[in-house]
């Protein structure tokens, strides 16, 4: 893919004119965007944000303080809003808003095993245990602890590109099983049924995705396995699969592919779930951390 953004630029230097100001947080992934009100975007700004999002994979918009309606309206500029999660319900009264709060004492969370409840603290790509995982998501920081609670994102295109050509060739064409049971079966048993793509979800079936995915908009190839939900590589023996996945999980989140964002209440983050993994840094003890997420419908990875 040709580069859309060279280093730190203002959007007025780009083909589309706008007052957006950008600051890259690392070489390949993550940009802070200022000079824009996400409630009042012009068509040019929407195009510019999409172009920048595709290039930088995660964008952060400080100080936006979106309410639920403006959060949903912002998301709708970029795709079709889906259910927040196939198993966990959205917030009462607003099912399309998914709340991330690891201290939430709703009964559904209380029903979780400890491992599942803190799954977001490990590296993962959201909901890859369905046929069409989300395209992307938009986070709105509702309550942020005085210290800690950052989110890390890793660029899976950069991770793939850094592999040797021989390894890239080997991985192309392999497929892997993804399974949400370990993380979400407890909750599904408790709830009885979730909803995804408008259909009732009563069981979590394994799905198979390519190990290397081609981005449907940019054409960039990226690694598409994650320790949250990938169980094994179909074409390999179990021990070979375990060894290769172990290597890929370590490689995929090497520091040089990552960006780490420190939230302030009111900030908004928007990531491309087709080309990234993310993890919350669980270093905030029992301080409150509440983030709300709106999710965009995705397509079948190829
Ligand atoms: C998520 O894992 O979807 C949300 C990440 C966060 O809470 O920062």
C-alpha cells in the first residue's frame, strides 16, 4: 500500500483540506487527532479521518466527551453499527453501547470465571470467534483512573511485513481455528442467548480464518491470529501448531509494532480491528475504569 501520511502532517497538507492536526505516536501505528469536533464533521473531515484511520490503524481524539447518541452518530459515519458483542449485552437501555468495566458487578459479570472477566487485559483482536469479526470499534473514555489503565495496540501489518519472505510464504494459505468458548461460555450459559448480526446466539461454534489476512480496503497483508481466541493451525500437527502460534503471538506484539495510549476522560479512540491486536494494561488496581465501545460490522477475513 502506498503511504497516505508521511510522518506528522496537518490535514491541510493532504489532498483533502481540513483543519485537523495530527501527531503520530509511533512509526507505523497510532495518531492523535486534534482540531475537530466529532459531533460536527464535514464530509471532507469524514473522508480525511477514514483515510488516516486506514493508514495509522488507530486514532485518538482527545477531549471529545461524546454522549451515547453522538458516540453512535460518529461511528455511523464509518460503517454499519453492530451489536457490541455476541454474548455480553450492551448497557441497559442502549444495547449498541458495550461497556468495558472490569469492576462491573452486574450479575452477568459476576457469573464469569476470573480468567474470562479479565480477558481484555491480554492481547486480542475483538470477537474473531465469529465468521465476520468487527471491522473496527470506537471507544469513549467515561471514567479513567488517576493512574494506569492505558490501552496498547499492535500493528499486525507491520508484524507480517517484518517476517522473512520464507516465513511469509509458509504462513500464506494456512488457516486457524478461532473459538470463544473459553472466554465467553460462562456468560452464555448464564444469559442463555446473545445476539449477533441480528441472529440469536445460543452456542459458540468454532470458526476458521486465514492466518494471514488481506485488508479489504488497503490490500495490506497482516497476521490474523491472536492468543485470545485462536486455538490451532488447521494444517499443522498440534505440537507444530503450538510452537508456531507461540512464536507468532510473541512476534505480533514486539514493542516496535505497538503504540500505548494514556487515556483522559472524554477521549475517543477508533481502531481498525482487521489489522490490529489490543490489550488493556491492568495496572490500575481497584480504581474505576469505564470505557464504552461502539462496534462496526465487519466482513469475512480473506
Ligand atoms: C476492548 O478490549 O475492546 C477495549 C479496550 C479498552 O478497554 O481499552
